[in-house]
C-alpha cells in the first residue's frame, strides 16, 4: 500500500495577515484566488507588497481555475516533525497553475499513492477544511481535462 | 579584467576540531580557529586589525545566543581585545563569502592591514530544523501546513525536477559522494574518518526523495578561519600566499516566501560566476581544481552547470570516469566537501581553494595547480564565487 495516512496528522494552521487574508477568505469558500497585478496582469504567489514582474503596487486577488501540473515534488521519509510522522512516506508537491505560470504553490498530493507524484503530472485543486476559519487548498490527480 | 586582481591574498588558515555535539561552547571553537589561522600566518594577535564574519545559525526554531549558538563580531572583539583594531563588519547576505569579499574591499581601501574572517557553526540539541508549532505565520503559512520543513525538502523538490526534466538517475550521484569521502580521508581535519562505498550510498535510507542520508552534510559544532592581507604584505609572511584573482556574488533573488524555482537557482549561480570569470579573465577551461558548495550533494550539480563547467542536465555524467579524482581533469571538493567535514558552510571551501593554489594541501595536493575555483555556497542558497591563483598576473 503506497497511500499516505493523513488521518493522524495535525497540520500547523496558517495565520492570515494583511497580505494573505483574501487568499484564505476565498479558500474558505472553496475558491482558489491568487494575487494579480492590475498593471501587467501577472499572477503571483505568495502575496507580496509589489508585483514580482513589474514592481507595480496595484494588486488584487482574482479566482483561478485550479488546473495545473506538478512542477516538482519530494517524497518525505524523514520523521523529524512528529506531527507528520504518521503520514510518512508522503508526497509534498509544488504545483504550477495553467492560469498563473511562475506562481508556485505548495501542496500534498491527496487521494493517490505517493508514487504517482511525478514532474509534469496533471493535477486539480481540492479543498481540505482544517477548522471553521481555515481551509487548505490541496491537489489531486486531474479527473477532468481542461476544456473537456 | 578587474584592476585589483591579485592585490589581495589569503595567508594563514585555521580550524577547530569539529564535534558532533556541542560539548565545547562555540566561542571557544571560533577562538581556537582564529588563533590557529594567525599562527599559521606567522603573525602575532596584535597584528590583526580587521575582523569579519557571517554569524547566522541556519538551524530554525532555536535560540540565538552569542558565544553559544553564534559567534558575532562583538563576541570576537570582546574575547581578543585587539589593541590595533581599525575595521570590523558582520555581514547579513550571501553567507560567509560576503564577509570574505568585504574584508577584501577593506584591505583594498587601506582601512586595515591584516583581516581575520571566521565561520562558526553550532549544532543545537534535538531536531536541527524545528517546524513552527500549532500555527504557521508569515511565508510559512503556505508551506508548513503541507509538511514542508527545513531546507532539505526544498533542495529535494529542485533536485527531483532536475532529475526528471533531464531524464537523469540519482544513482549516478554515488560517484560524487564516494569520491569526496576518499578525498576527505586525506584531510586530517575532516569529521568522517571512514570510507564510504558505492553500496553504502545506494543502500542508505531516504530522507526526502530523491535525497538520501549521504546526500546531506552532517550538522557539527566547529569553526574555521582565514587571514587576508595585501599581496605585498602576504609575501613577507610564513606561508606561500594564494592570490585572489576575482570574485562574484549572486545577483538574483526571490521575494520572501516565494518557492525558488530551479531556473532561479541557475540564474543565481550564473550571475556570480559571470562576475568572477570577467574580473579574473579566466574561463572554466582554465580551472585546475574546483571546490563547489555541497551542503546537499545536488547543489554541486547546479554549481557545475551554472558556473559553466558543463551544460545544463549533464553534471551527473560530467563527474563520472575519474574526472573529479585528484589526478582527473577537474579535481572537485578535494578536502572532502561539507559531506566529509560536516556543516561549516563555505569557508572550508575557500580554505581548500587557498591551500590548493598555494601548494599547501598536503597529501591531497593536486599537481601543477595555478587556477583554483571556489563556489563558496550554492547558487541554491546564497552564492559567492572566487578564483585564487598561485602566480600573480
């Protein structure tokens, strides 16, 4: 069995700040929204004070479709953090979204054996509720092809 | 070419005996290394009038206590009470290579005559990288909830992308780790004293795939130091000097919290190396021996490729066939690298670059060295690059 057991993992809970609150507000509604530069239309993540592309400060959050590909990944075996030890080995992945090239998101590959994590695999967003305030965007292997 | 090439030289070098645990306070390690470097130069402590370090403790989630977990410039000044001190600095970017470059600039400016640079590294008790507690704040809010902890995992994701993008195999890395350990056994100051076999490497446990145990350096408690001075003064000192032909620093960084992409690491290494090649007038083909930062083995790949020693995607093939042996075309990490000395960051790489250029590397000396290249920390982290030469030009 190569499925990671996430049932006993207690994840650190994100603390939104003035830059990141809109991201978490959207995630709570089941929407993936990223910061977008209104001057050059570049998407970026994590949120920042300036556009990493053109240095504009006119930035707003806009929804993205949540389809993308695994940019990179690692299979974690080390149990240094005891909270994650029960899930070892597990796949931590970096996703590049079709709508937001260059804006890399960290996630876990859920609902699939960790061995399915490969560079270039198609993935789609899903949501994991941590508590009443915080819902984590996560990813699973793509079930629907873009445009299908 | 740089008008100041070969005007500054490294003279003495010094080490403390690195240990796995922090039995002796870090300040004592740093003091030992500094004294040894001054003695190696043939100088007396009152001759030292410049001090520089980069003191950061890379282990996260541990208290920073001066003298215990870091050794700041203030700490060193308080211990040494140098009567003739005229200049000091503690750098905050581009790691220890930045401190060496600042000392170089101070010597060129004439504000000091003999500068000591040290790097002291603490190994705290317990887990080296402590993740945040129940809450993840700042940039960690986008990574820690997914189990991304210390730097190892971010090195692992970059390495996985490199391997799959270039259709390469991690098993080829055995050559690097086994060869470096062989070099390290000829370094009396190395932490590891036993050979590493190909089988050891291939059978070792995974830490964060594709990085296994032997791809990671081991945290230690220890310190190393060097003495820099002007070329004319260096010629009057005890050891043969290694002349600084050129240096560079990484010019590409990401904003805080952004997950660095493989291409960004490569741009970082390229920018630092380009400055070094153009200032020194050398090219990768001129290099006789190279030290490339290896806190994680995969960093050597990005170094070899972004500095221009081989093409992108080819580093794991480039290191095969005896090329990186002491008698190969490009002897590499000839002191054993961080994988043999333990985690002392890039000043050890600079020391070895100096020893090879000045013909003082003992049993591991590469024959007929003139051009000695150093990538003092990986482009993946905070890169600086240096070239030392035997013959000023």
